[in-house]
């Protein structure tokens, strides 16, 4: 496979995967157990989810490591197994990819406010992200994928940590815009784009988000601020609502809706497109048909 | 309203903790009663903060900073209240926590911060809280309200278990239940028999006030 950066530059658009957690729940992940803690004993369902996305047309899959920092893992008593869990998750993803899809090392937020708003210092955050990034890179990811960030400082810390662990690793970075067009910490798409430009990550954009419209607005603003940067759009499958009879949450965007937005994202400079919460292989298949 | 109180309200709104503390002290020196400081400067200031959050001028950092400024002022006012054998009017007692199996913390803590700032007594049980812990805390604190946060489509199902546990313990009549968290919503609140749903920390304060009629 060609290097992910040259694919990013020369196309075609990279189709990314969709939601992991909800798919694992359907496959038996017990309520309250973290996917990262579960995968050590249950590699097959995780591999199956990756494979389902690849079969649907994904060219890039995210390792099951969204909550793979020490800070998140310690809730399950797994803080001392950061390296092992992240390595294993990447191995599973690479087995599924079998050289036919890129494996992105997923890094999610710490779930803590950084100082001065919270007790966690910037330096501590850098260290925690570096630890995870080191394990992901050692295990052979094609790119580090920092996502669902709201705080500019936490994003900076994650990028600094990634660079500290692996100075030459490619980095993709996305924020979640879910409140009045900004992140819940108040970061504007333009401000996000300018910061990420200055930090020279390889691609950036928006994931998760409140609605498809809001993610589209954010991508448009980022494109305006950084017209030459390959952008990423990995939105939720619309908005969640409750299916009272089934007693489950359903997301309201159909695969065709996601495909329609995927076309718009491409027009706005997106070169990596996938799904986040509520998306499944049907959504990804529709996106793949729309953009390739 | 005195100039000092106007300034105090303003520094709470913009989240300047040091200045808030200083101005609260000045207000006391000017012989303004501590309760007056709270009711005329701090409370209306926090209401304006809530309004600004609601309309998208303010975001999480602004809420946190404003609440910190309010707390800083209270550090000066609390001893003054004690000295006068007065108490800040407590609007109600609220037990909050993130449901068992869920470790999302930021939203729930923000709800606690805003409820405290609004004048509620808040008992924050933290994250990954089993239903029995909510029940125990309600019994111990004689709370009027239970707030349950869930950020995952799976863990939200456990919100119902808290309500059932409150019923089994014979406490359901004495407490109002409010839920929140990204995948939840008003329909879900209705389905599981919660009394209210709040989309964010500011709304949580509004809903809890409504539930208790305060």
C-alpha cells in the first residue's frame, strides 16, 4: 500500500470506519466494561467489527483505543497495562486490515478538564498522551489519530505527546463541534484550524459533533481558514433519539443521508471521510459509494 | 445597588476569582450584610452567566471560571454569615452522580458546580455509581433531588435502575429525579419515569428549581 500521506495528497479520498463501541455492545461487550479492557480476552469481536468496515469499503480503520490512555484505563484498574492494551488493539486492527487498509492509532480525550479549570496539568497530559502514542507507534500504526477533542490545550498536549513519543509519526487531529457551531469548550473551527496549521499536523477536521449540519459548518470554516490542508469529516449519524419500544438509542441519519453529506464534505476539501457515534457498516458503504 | 455590589456582580460574570474575593471583603467592610451580597450581587451574576451560556456566548470554561469567582466570594462571606448566625438560604439538597459503568465526569461535575452556585446543597457521588449508592446517599442526606448522568447508550439503561431502587426503598415519593447526558433526552426521561431531563448544567439548575418550586 502506498504511504498514507501520499494517498492523502494524491487521492482518492480515504474512507474511514464508523462507530466501534455500539458495534461491540451488539457483539456482547458488557455494560460498563471498557472496549479496551474487553479486547484482551475478546479479540475476535473487535477484529470482526474492523473487518465489517473494511468489507463496507473503509480504507482506514481506527484501533480500539479511544479510551486507551492511563487516565481512562485506571477506572477499570488497567492503568499499568497501557502499553499492552494499545499494542494488542493495534495488532487486532492490523490482522483485520491485512495490508489492505490503513490502521490509525486512535487517541481520545482524557475526560478531565485541564488546569486552570481542572486539576490535571498540561505537563501531565503530555506525558499521558505520549505513553499511549508510544505504544501505538511501536505496534505499527500508519498514523496517530487524535479525535473528539474540545479543548485547544488538550489537543496541543496530545500532539506534543505524540511528537515526543514518535517525532516522525503522521498525525491526524479532529475536534468535536457540538455547541452553537463551536466545541463545548468554546473553540471556533477557525481557531482550531489556525492552531492545527501552526502545529503542522498532516490532516485535521471535525468528528462526532451535534449534528451533520454543524459538522458541515465546521468543515467549511476550516476549509476557509486552511484551504490547502486535507480535511477530515467523521460525524455522528445524525442526532440520537430514543426508540421507546426497542428501548434503545437510534441515530436519525440514514446511509443515504451520510452519503449526501460525504459529497458535500469532499467539495469542502475533506480527504478523509467516515462516521462516528451511531454509524455502522451500512453508513460507511454508502459513503464509500458516494466518494470513490 | 451599591457600586461595590455592581462591580462584584460584574467580576463574577467574567470569572475573576481574586477580584471577587476582594470585592466581597470590601462589601462587608462597607457594612453590607452578607446575605445582601449573595442575593443582590452573586445570585443575579450567576443567572446572567447561565443566560449567556444558553445563548452561546459562554462555554464550559466561562461557567467554571464564574463558579470559581462565586466560590472565592463565598470564602469571605461564609465566616461573616456564621458570625451573624445566619445561613445562606439553601434551595434544596441534591445527590448527583454518573451511573454505574460510566466514567464520564465533566458534565456531571459541572452540574454540581452550577447547582452549588445557585444555592443548592450538592452531594456529588462521582462516577461509576451503583444504584444502591444513590439510595444510601438520599437516605443519609434526606435529599429532595437525585441527578443521574449517563453518557453512553448502554449505561443510560441503568438510570432506570436507580429509579427502581428508589421505589423499592420507599424513597421515590420524597425525591425528584432528573437525568442528563448526551444520548438521553426528554423522551427517555419520560420512559423511565424520571421527573425531568436537562441538556446542560445551566438547564439542570432551571429544571431543579422548577421541580422544587423554588
